[in-house]
C-alpha cells in the first residue's frame, strides 16, 4: 500500500469518533465498524496488504476466538477514538482509543503495520507494551521482537521522500480497491474450485454411463439359469475336470459352456451357473438404487458448481469449502455436505439418503430448514441455543435454496426446531410450529 494513500486515508478516518466493533472476518482480514455503520476492512496479508470498503458486508466463515481476537474485542468494541495517525511518517496506521470501565478509562493503541514481510496488527497498552498481535515475532526473525508483555521498539524513520498520489474521493477509492483486487481473487478462486468440482462430476458421470443395462442383466441371468439346467440334465455325460462343455439344448442346438474353473463334481458347474444367475438378477433389481444414488450426487455437484459460480464474495467460497477434518475425527457420510457459518455447523442432504440421515441424527434443538410447499434439500443448523443469529439463519436458508434449484427468484424457506418435525416416510415430514424467511437469489 502506498504511503501517500495511507496518509490520506488516515486523515479521512479522523472524522470518526467511535469503534463500534472490531473482529476478524478471515485469517488475515480485520473489520472495523466505525460510528455504528461505516465498515472498513484491513487486509493484512504480507504480500499485498491494503484497506478497503464494500457495498455489501463480507460474511464471516467462522468466529475467531484466539487470544488476539479476545483482546481485540475486549479493548476496542464500543471504544472512543482519541486519535488516528501515521507513526513516524511510515506505513504504520495507529488508532488511539479510550474505553470506559466502572473505575477508569483505558487507553489502548491499535496499530496496523503495512510493512511488507513484517506486516502485522499489534495491540499495545498506553506504555507501548504488547498486549497481543496478529503475528508474534521472535528475536531470531527480526530485530524488533513482537511478544506479549514486551515493550515494542519503534521502527527507524524512512529516509526516502515518497511520491504523492492524490485521491479525489476516499470512500470511492476504498470501494474501488475492493472491486479491482478482490474481484480478481474471487474469480481466480472460483475457477480453481469449479475445476475441482468438475473433476468429481466427470468421475461420477463416467461411473453412471458405465452402469449395466437392466434388460441385458436379466437376459444374462436367464441364460446362466438355462445353462445350469442343461448341466443338471446332462450330469451323466459330463466328465470330471472338464474345461469346456458342449451340450444340446432343448431345441437340439449345440450350446458351449465354459466353467470359471475345473470341478471334480459336474453338479458344481450347475451350482456356479445358478449362483451367477442369482447375482445377476439381484444386480438388476438393485440397479435403479445405484442409478438414483449416482444421479442425485451428479445433480448435487451441478448445483454446487452453480453456487460457486454465483458467489459474490471470497468469504462465501471459504464457507463452501471448509478446511478438511482432522484424521481422528469421525468420517462424514458422503450423502451429507457440511459447512460452517460464523462458527455454526450447517449440514444439508445431497440426496434422499442424506436427508434421512440428517433427520435421524439431528438433536431436538437443532434448527431444520426446508423450502416451503415444494421438494428441497433438508438443512440442519447444529445448535443448542434458543437465539440463533439472524445472519446465520439467512445464510443457511440461502444454501437450502441454492442447493435445491439454480433458478433465480424469491423463495420462502420454513424453519423450526427439529423436535417439531415428524418423519412420515423416508424424508417426507410433517411440521406445524414454524417460521418462514424469504430468500431473494436475484440479488
């Protein structure tokens, strides 16, 4: 980030009187809400740190509870802004804040350092002692140690004179920063994830196309059964350990039968043929189950690709692709998709089997969601809380819609605690006490 831009942004930020909220949206992305409704994002990646604003708030994929996040909320939520400045005329933006308690006012510094490989966010007390930091730095990594309880050394003043890059309108500049940079990152991430999903879709499609034909299986079964009967009829003519049999069928035509191995007893050849006929019939009977399972997974992946393609923010992609489970955790059913929305576990069924599993395994106080008056995927929000955040509910309802239909429209989604849902048959349910939320997928 250019020093000239940062200096002008610091001047702009001095108009605000209060930090209403401060928290992480992503691993290296911090959000400050100033004076209740002005939202600023501080992207503190080492490679390309910057400040930006957005037209629509970015969604948190999870709630961070590390010591840094606890201190960030404790010291800056509802704090007064005393000053905003650039330290040492360098790329270090410092908020000086006051937070009133029952006995005193605590002064705290929130320091955003846009300094390349040493980019960091540091929380300091009024004596410039480190309270917490986004990145802790030991003495072996830098001359300037960033460690809780240690006094933070100042950086030497830059010797160069930076060029000036005037900004006409700060807010427009910050909005444009997001549009230019993050739209590129979003498109790149979407392309990567769609490619990943497309490979899975191609694999399932090939499996589906390779499935046998039911009529052909039944014909093979009938033939195997016929050959078995011929062997039983001609047992007295068959020699032990015969490799190939040539028998006359009931119409006098020659029939060639090749057992899979040599048998001492001819009747064992018939047993093999009857066993094969039985398996082929069973395979034919169950073929529609496998077809439906594969086709439902294919439809789910097609919907998944559309959801990714229509995603409007990076946080949505992170929500759709949570980090892999640890190896010692219980393996999840392949009929259920799991997401995390601001720390809440949200699950949806990929098919009827997944919907049934969700209904059977959900706890009484979990929240169940379903499209109103039409077939849809079932969604469960795992929670034991009575007051679910509205944003979590809306995000889960949107997933319910997006993974049911690619159609762009306004949809009604019913939701209720799982205890109010009565299973009738399979994934068919009845529910009486419920609320409804509207989701507009045209936006």
